[in-house]
C-alpha cells in the first residue's frame, strides 16, 4: 500500500531527466474523453503498470523507466475471462511538452498496428521514443470467449532528455537558423527550410512513419511526415500554409503562401539525389501552380477545380527556377527560333521542345515554367512590339502573337486661318478666328493636335483651334502640337 501511494504521488510530479510518468486518470480524461476507466497498479517485475477492465477481463500493461533513443518494452497481459486473448498495440502518438495536441507517430492504418496477435496470455511490444514530450500508447485486448471484443488501455508517458529535444525545440532552432542564414524574406526562408528538411530525411519505403516527430527525430517518413514537418517549420517562421491532400493519388503536400500568392510545394517528391535531366531535381516541385502540380498528381485537378478551394495557385513569380534565373536561361535557348517567326510577322506558330525525350511528368512541368519565362520577356520585330503568349502542348510550344501597329511619325504641322500671314495674326480685343493645323504626312500615326497659348490674357486658344484676343494688349504665341512637331506660331 505504501508503494502504491508513493507511485501515485510521483505521477503528478515534474518529470525528471530521463524518467517517465504514467499520468493520473484526470489527465487522461482531459486528453481523451473516450478513455476507459484505468487503475494504476505496481508490479514487482516492472517500474510502472496500468490496467483497464471490461466485465471479467482485465488488460494490464507494464514497463520500466524509458530511456529516450532506446527501445522500451511494454509487457501486455490479460486476466480473467476465457484466458484466451488477442492483443494489439495501436500506433503511438506524440505531443510537444505542455501542448496536449497529439499526432500519430506512425500510420495507424498499416502493418503491425492493425494486426491482433494469435491467442496468448501475454505479449511484449517494443517502441523507441525519440523526442522529449508526451507519448500516448493504446493497447487492446479481445476475448471472444468472454464476449469482450473491444477493451482499450490508454497510457500517457512523459519523457525528457536534453540530448533528445522536443519537436517544437527542433523547429524553433531550425527556424532561427534559417533567419540567420537568409535575407529573412518569406521566399528565402521557405526554400531554406525546404532544403534543410529534405537533407535530414529519407523516404520511408515501409510506409510506417508518418509524423513530424518521425521526420525531425528519426529522419524517416512518408509524404505525411514531410508535409507535417514542413508545415511546422513554415508556421513557426510566420509563413501561412495549408495541407493539400490528394486522396485519389494517395499523396499529400503543402500549399505555401509567399508574398501574398499561393504556391504548391511537394517536399517529398523533391527529396531526390537524381540529376537525370540536366537540372536540380530537388526543386522541381517548389512553387508550382495547381495546373503544373496536377501534371505530377492528376488527382489534384478535381481538388483545385472544386468550389470553395482556398489555396488557388496561379502564379509562378516565386517558383524556384524563375527566382534562380535558370528558367530564363532555358527560355533563351528558344529565342532565336522564336525571333525568326516574329520577323515573318506570324501570328501563330509552334516550336518543338528540346526535352521531348524526358518523361511527360517532368518535361511538361519544366516547359510550363519555360513558357511563363518566355511570356515575361519583351519581343520586337522591325521596330514593332510583339506581345507573345506561349503555352505548352506536350512535345511543342504553341505561340500566339499580337503585333503593335506600325508607328508613322509626324514630320510637320502647319497652321493657317483667316488673317494669318507670315505666321502672324493681329486681333482686336474680343475678336476671334478659327485656326487650322495641317499634319504631315497624311498617314501619321498620331494626328491629334493640341493648342497652347504663351499668354492667355493676350490671346486664349481653345482645343478646337479658336483663338480669341483678350483685354490685355501685347503679343502671345499660339502653338499647334501634332505628335512631337510644333506648328507655325501666329
């Protein structure tokens, strides 16, 4: 009895370095309202035990003080009922210290977490905790003979070790580092954090690990890990982001808001050491439009076209290759071929892509970026501006062009009117005369004439060319302007 009381007291104390605590029932009820009634017991073989009962069946989990970075063994046993038990351990979940917001560390829908054991009286499970914080373990027993098909035991364990920082501490330290090593803009931090993350991680081909905890403390994870970890980093950096979940393709990635525009970023698919296509494949999926991301993940089309979609991505201003200047270099390789069509004043034409042998999912994304770069350039032919609209069509670029009208400059403006002689005109106060400006050549582009008076109190001129003498005696210069030419001054 004294030992039980001592353990109950330690369960509410501040966690010491490297120690674990089985939290009291009140904490468990606050964290999960569906947790079954559990009782803390003490086992002579283990430091800690907890139990839960349903009818005549009792499920007990026992363990010793965990050491972060080393496997902890959980001994699970059943008592009562028929004596023939099936056991299962769910994927553990993790919360940063003091947050009580739990994320499943591994994918609970796959593999070992979905399987019950064969009939046994007990079973041992192992799990390695890798971050300071709180872990939630859920154990299940089924005793068909006793009519118990669902009995769950929840265990909360707090662990702390400075050699194994919490996920939130890792995130804070990493974001601080990004701010020190960049110019502090949203784009620069987003790229830095993206690169840092994929440097730390390796894709988990077993599809087991699926959380920020696994990404940042185990270096392993599925797309869910990449998305969750990158989201945590971006949020801490003050960059708005959202999850893009493509259930049709079984994939997830991040939508990131940079400089007021949404972009699609897939850190999972960027985690590649390949350089098969002559460009940095680690940034192929950074800063894409919805349309370009849907080339890689076709299921995304129905997502971004749905009503209410809140992260519509239509800009490539902060695309990695646009910002790095590589897209301009790729676009320049087509400039001479494009110019030859412009010089022939073609209004539509096609040019084959240089990367036609690359996989469609690669070349069509790259060529979509090149098309954007081409559309940002200024194009001219024979002194005329050409407005270019480039688009991709699998193995070719298609172009539509609008040419500016040919500009014919004004060569001269002559002024005439009743009483005008040798460029001079005399009027009495209050008298008026209509002046006429003649613009040459007749096909000048800008034939509009504007009139000005050097002294409107002597002579005022209207926009129609009517000159009226004022009350003040003197001389005023009346000018008719056409294009850049100035007419005769009466």
